């Protein structure tokens, strides 16, 4: 999918959270390892959620925008 703002290729991913930990985003083809989680890779700052969720997304690394499906 191309970004509607800058027309660059977007990265498909998944945003997840379960209420016990922070909200994270990871590309669909990349699983976060235990070490990645410890160092904070994929953390969405300022986001909290009390119930579990999983949302498909498209992320544009060029303009740093995300589209939720």
C-alpha cells in the first residue's frame, strides 16, 4: 500500500496490547524478541489500554504516519 500523504511504500504491521504491558507495534514479517521488548523496540509512547487488542496497521517510515484497518 502507498502512503496517501507522501506516496511512499508503507510497511504492514500489527499493533498489540494487553493491559499488563505497553502498546507495541511490529512489522508483520518481524517478531519482537525478548531482548527487543526489554530495550523498548516498537513501544508506542503515551498509549495505554486496559483490555487486550490486536489491530492491523500500515506504517509509513518516511512521514511517520500510521493507518489502522
